[in-house]
C-alpha cells in the first residue's frame, strides 16, 4: 500500500458522543470521513481523511438529476480484548464495483478502499460503541459530481466513507415483525437496477413503505414486477422461509439484491446440513404451506437487523401467522451464531472476520 | 403574490457569456439560481435568488443514498419584440407535484414556483440567447437533504431552479436519428417510478444508452418490462409512429412519462383532424407495418429536441428503415409549428405561451 498515501487532516474539535443506550440508526456521525475524487482520464486522486463536513457540490451535478450513485453498508464491532472487527468487508467492496458497473460509474481499487476504511475507523476508533448489540455502521458511497445536464455517465465522482455509531436493532430482544404483501408497487424488475445497491431502488420503495406504516406493518414484502406472484425481498432485506424442514430463499434472478448476510446465512445453513434451496417461491406457495401447517418460519436478512423474524404476513387481507407469531428456533440460532461470529464471541470457522489493526493509521499520517 | 416575498442577493461578478454558436446543452449556467428550503412541520421557507454556487449538503443526506429527488425541464425563448416566452410552464409545476407524490416528497405551491421562475429569468434575462434555435433551458428540481441513513422519506428538502443557455438541438437542420431497440435492459415497469420525473429512471437507462452509443446508435427504444414487446419510450423521449395514415403513440400505462411535448403534439394532431390513437403498440406491429409498406413516419418528442425524427430502428439486427431515412412530412410540420408557437413566430390558438413580464422582478427587490 506504499503507493496509496492517504492525507489525514484531523478535526480541531471533537463532537460529543451519544450515550450507548440512546443510539438510534444512522442519525449521528463521527468526527471524520474519507473522501477521494475521480476525474475521467486521471482516475482516483486526493485520497484524504478530513473532518466530517457538508459536501460542496454544483447544483447541476449528475447525482441531483440522474441519480448516478451506489452505496454499501457494513458494521465494525469491538470484540474481546478491545479488538476492532469487520465482517466480510471485501464482499462489500466487490459488490460496490458490481453496482458501479450497472450504473456506468468507475471502479474503485477494492484493496485500497478497504485500507481507507480501516484507517478511517482507526482515526475514529473511540466512536465504536461497546454495549451489547451496538456497533459502528460504515457507509461507503459514490456520487457523480459533474455539472452537466446531458443524460450520460458523468466524468467526475466522489468516493466517500462515513461512520455512524448505531444502537441495538433489538432493544428489547429479537422479536418478530408484521409484514404487508405489496400488490400495487414494484421495487425492481429484471433488466432494471434491482441487483445494484443504488438510490433509485430505495426511492421506488418509499411510497409502499409509507402505506404499510400507516396500516401498522413494519415492512412490505415485494413481489416480482412481471407476474406479481413470486417473492423478491422484504423491505430492504432478503427473505427466507422454512417449509416442511427445508429452508427456501428466492433465487438471484436479476432483480434481487445479492445480500452478504443472505450469502452468509446460506453458507451457515449448508454447514449445518439443513436442506436449503434457492429457487422461485410464490406467495401462493407460502400461503398454501401456512394452510397445510408446513410453514415453520420466515425471516428477513440484512446488515442492519442481521436476522429479522416474520410473525405475520398480510396478503390481500388474509393473515398468514408464522410460528404463532413467535421467533422460530432456526431464526434465533442464525441470529445468535452470526452476531456471535461478527462480535468475536464465537469461533469463526469461515474466515469471515477481519481485524482492524492499529498499524494502518501509523502508515498514513 | 404579496404573501410570497423572494429575497434577491445579486452576484458581485458576472460570468462571461458563451457565444450563441458555441452553445451546447446543459454545460453553462447563468449568474443566479433560486433556492427555497423545506422543513417538516414548517413548510417552505427562505425563498431566495442568490448567486449560482455549489450546494452545501451533509454527506448523510437522503439524496446521496436513497435518491429522493424530482426534476422538471422547460425552455424560455426570446420572441418578437424581445418578449420572453415560456411554453406551458404550469404543466411542469403540476407534473413536478405528481412526481413528488410518488417519491413521498412535499408539494410545492405551483403558482409561487412559477412566479419564482419568472423572477429568476428576469434577473438573468440577458443570458437568454437570441440566435435561431437557441433558448434558455430551465431546470427546477427538488432534493432531500436530511442527514439520516434510515430508509424513509426525509424531513428536509431544497427546491432549486437553475438556468442554462442552450444551443440549437439541430445545428445542421432537423435530421433523423438511428435507434437501437433494447432487449436486455428495462427503463421502468408499472408499479415502479416510470411516470415520475425522478433520477432513478435516468440512472437505470445509462447502461443501455452507453451500449447503443458504442454500436453507433443515438438512442435506445425501450420495451415494456413485463412482456418485452410493447413500445414505451425512446431514450428520454416519448415516441410516435404514423402507420397507414394514423398516428399512434403508446398509451399512458403506469410506466411511461406523461410528456408535455407528447400532450401538445396529440392536441395539435387532433386540431388538424389527423387520425390518432393512444394505445399499446408492439415492436412486432411496427416491424410488420415496415414490411407491408405502411410505416410512414416515426419520431420522438421531448423538451430538448421538440420533435426528433427516427430514420432507422434496429430490432434484433433487423433494420427497419423509416421513410427512406428522411424526415417525414408530419414530423417536419409538427416541429415547425410547435417551435413556431414556442418562439412566438406563429399564432398560438391554444393559449400555451406565457409571457414573462418585467413587473415580476420589480416587486421582489
């Protein structure tokens, strides 16, 4: 990494840190951020860790008009002996490059980006909360900044990493949520941007989410945009069902996000020799399984919640109650084992966890 | 409008204006911009015309991560006697509010926004180019600025209007373009955001456009995302065909943008008593019309080009040559009449054109 110098300009003042038990998700940010600039023909330049501050972007920049942007989300934990741990961060950098390809945005050097992330975490290490269930949420993202209103890929970009200490997703212990099956709105369709982690997919989902909120549901279950019958995702998570002893999750079909938690859960389930399949699964099939008593569990998976058990699905006013509305055995085991590995409490037979060592920052300053 | 004071802070320096014959589209911006801020519970505040300058936005703002943004595009022309003319601007403000509803963004006061637009144009009036075919492109847009990483509608927004003098779309006269029919990528699907003028739709289209460019085509023809056979739009324009004496354009189906040029063209065609229908039209139908010799014309419509004749469609390597690759009679007439009305050269029997009077700015300063 000697060819990758990162300039560090430390903040002159330090912000007050929130108390661990008052932490929410994504509202408070640390003292510093990482920024690099891209110019077509020149590549990525001016890699720097600077005080967290507003971005200055031309009002005609592509990001404001044509939505050229991709992002990632992952977490750092304080493990045993104060070690700082990351969970499969190289998967995030790889996926960011896949997303960028779909959006005609430049590739990042995955190793350099990971190094930048580690250095930034080291600079703001004291922001990592230590209470059980808390973590430091990491948001790498790229935005197109060229001031040009023509509809074409931009020639200027910023790659940025910001950090946010976040509270436990389950303040009162892991518990199941109620989900509304969405019949009108569509999140994404094959040929669109559904597999990319890009802004437009999330903007498209807001309206349905707002309606679900009003009806007292936590999230929506997205059906496919073509036949409106096959299950895609739940909210901004991947989704799993356990039916008659077999775990089923929708196959990657060109409109579903390739979740890193999804991938890890599949690896865990296969490691445990539980039957599992990635295939098309319709909402009718889930309903029929419920009626015949073979629907055992349902849960969403993602970085924020890790595993989110589903207690009820409302499909055209038919209520599908899952496992008496309680957290299933497998859901709980997956949550415990995955968070255990992430925080270093449990052994990691897969090599998923990376330690952030102090040496990184020493190199850069 | 006495209840709508706009603060004006004029730029201390004036930028050099580009020569009329060197104008491109959307690269140069005028000396000023309009900005207003929205806070949930408070509404729109601090309406101001200020020097054109970078926006300062928190790196965690919703716009950078979840794409909550809508925009509009229209043009101002210098007409006879130096009058400043706008074409159906109230339609843009109406559509912006429709788009905002889909994206869970706040409504603007359409009359106030139009007044702000007129005042801004008056302040930067000397930026309106006068050469034939040139105009002042107007870009109103709204972005979500709340620094929060939760996936939910933001509580803070900015409404901004920027202005850009633009050159003639047809520097060497109106001429037909070559279009590639897109079979892999999809622009939008019913239930998605296709009818809204929002960033994600444009981001989704970049990849296909880039591939078409490389193959020597100007734009792509989008097919529907469900059956992949019905015609939706061409590039970022609506599309029309003239088959056996009848004009046909895809009906508004929940994924097509309600173009204001599209609407005006339909009104003109009906005014002229030419047979016209808004209905589903498949690419097979266009191909069959071509084979049987009844495909007379094809053209795209939008604010930038007004009317863009199509000379060739490439569908799975079958070339559909339209009107010997020349501009059709109806395409030319529509272009001439519409641009004639827009610039005040021709009579406006529809009441489409609005004059920007000087009184507006006097009120505000």
